[in-house]
């Protein structure tokens, strides 16, 4: 099998297939892991954690949990004066006996753990540009550097701007969700933790909304159960993880048509100090003093600009030897924190579907079809729910 993209979906799938003795190679366009900023916090709830448990070797799944924070399983929405507008159980918390509750991961750490044990199975610097069908039913992936690779199945796990999706389902549109974010971190050493308000640590994620058409602030603590580098060193064999301290993920978002918001290309070109100024300008005045205390500690060097997209309607399609998982087929705004959860769930569902397939006698396409049909049933309602929630809370289109 050929997997395009080494995000959470592609890496979970590579592990899942390997566990079932199915050969799979991941082709990733980045020159190396960590070649570009990948974002910070990533929250996995039941769908993602169950998928991860299914796909990863037990010791790696345990290392994921050992390095993740376990914040209270609540999501809180407040106004600029900190009055609580909503406070509910974190998304899709089932309360079943084996549910572990939401976990807050550091995204680069999670990726490093998921790359572990896939030596020789992940090719970096491999950007897929096209694929072609062979007469024997197999498919050949073509890469920017002229290399090709042929297999029974190509899985596009290549994210929101997926090349595989453009080739397979050219009619599918990815829409601008009308939201722009400035995303960064507030480092949490003991002094900072002491100085910051307790309410930030009482939920897995808190949204402070400025009201319709206005900016919002999002805050999510990442407090490691064990510091990742130490937890990795304690394993046999050792898993080499970077030293990273606790932090609060902190983002300021605003509608794309906010009068102070620059065009996307200009936003992306801003140096971090200018991003900070812009974000504070977008936020405007009248916020509770706790917000100012928090933002005074926002690490300017960590700031990244983001444009949020969401997949438009997708009609069912005929299954074949090319399929899609994750953001490649169901990108959604991050308001419900379900994108990576669903990508990892896809990986587990596709692994299950492919596990019983032995040859190219039609059973492979049948297995792909059964995965795609299930995925459409659970994933597209989450895209719609993310859109609705985004419209209500943060001015998504
Ligand atoms: C601010 C923010 C916060 C978020 N927080 C959460 C959260 O807390 N919980 C959650 O569940 N989700 C969250 N999400 C959503 C989550 O980030 C995505 O849904 C998730 O990363 C999708 O995983 P993926 O594997 O499908 O794609 P990606 O993570 O996008 O990975 C795709 C990979 O494919 C590679 N690629 C692309 N094109 C090619 C090509 N042509 N050839 C080879 N490789 C290619 C890319 O380089 C990339 O490595 C958040 C999103 C944002 C923007």
C-alpha cells in the first residue's frame, strides 16, 4: 500500500497496517519531520484515542498517553467579562468504562512518537504530483522528483489541500471557513502557573468570545503527565523525544472580513512581532484583566497565522484502488477539535476493512468501499456540526 502524507492519519494507518502484516510505505513531501511548524496542542477524545489504540503498538500508545496532559473533560465558553455562556462535557465523551477522557498532546511530540518504529517505511521529500491506473488493476504514484511507486492501493492522507483528492474527486470544493487565527503558546513554568488564573486550567479548552463579528480567544492547557524527553528515555528501546515544557496553547481568531484583518497573503507574510500587534488590535478593548495577564505572557516567537478551511458537500463516489482519509476528504474548522480525531479514526476503520483482504480479486475494492461508506456516515455530520458550532461561537461562515 502507498500512503501519501505523514500527518496523524497517515502515520496511524501505517502502524495499523503494519500490525496486520500489510506492507505500507508513507510518502511525505516535507524534507524531514519538523521541517515546518506543525502547530502546538492537539486534543484527542474518544474517537482519536480508540483509533490510536487500535493502530499503534501497545508500547507506543502507552507512551502517547504517558506524555499527554489530562485536563478536566469540560469545554467552556465565556464572554469578554469571563461570564460563563456554556460549560459542557468535552466533545464525544462517552463515559464508557474504557474511555480515558480527553488528552492534550503536543503535536510535534505526538508526531515523533508516531514516526517511531516506522524506520524505512516513511520517505520524506516525496511530493506526490499525480497517479495512474495500470492494466493489472494496480496504481502508480508519481512524485515531483521523477520517482514512481506502484501498489494495490493509494491512500491520500495528504491533508486539506490534498493532491490525491483533486485527482480522485475534482468536483469536491474546499471552502474558506472565513476565519483567521494567530496561534501561539504561553510557556508554563511554576511562576507562570502561579500567576495565571485558575479558570484556564479547569477545562480542556476555553473560548472567550467577543460577540458577533468580533475576535475570540482560545486557550487550552498542555501539562505533561511526564516530560516527553524523560518519558521517551524511560522506554526500552529509548524513544528520542525533544524536551518540551508545559504550555497553554493560545490563539486569537477573527472573521476574515473583520475591518482590521489583512488579506491572507499579507497575513502570512507578517513577522511574528507584527502578528502579535495585529492579534491584539483584532481583539480590541474591554476584556477582563485576566485576559491581559495571559496575553502579556504570549510567546511572540511562537506565533503562526492560520486560514481555516472546511470541506463542502461531497456526494458518494464509486470505490476503487485510490481512497482518502482525514482532512483530505473531510477538513473541518477546529472548533470541536475533531479533525485529527476523525483522521485517526479513519485510519483504524480502513485498517479493519483491509485486514481481511488477501488479494486483488475485487475484495480490496469492496473493503475500500465499506470503509468509505462508514466514513461518510460518521465524518460528514461532524464537518456539519463543526460548521454550525463555528457559526454560533466564532463567526465562521
Ligand atoms: C489551530 C488548529 C487546532 C486544531 N486542533 C485540533 C485538536 O485539538 N484536535 C483535533 O482532533 N484536531 C485538531 N485540528 C485539526 C487537525 O489539525 C487536522 O484535522 C489533522 O491534522 C488532520 O490530519 P491528517 O493526517 O488528515 O492531515 P495533516 O495533518 O494535514 O497531514 C497531511 C500530511 O500530508 C503531507 N502532504 C500534503 N500534500 C502532499 C503531497 N502532495 N505529497 C506528499 N505529502 C503531502 C503534508 O505535508 C502533511 O504532513 C486543529 C486544526 C487547527 C488548524
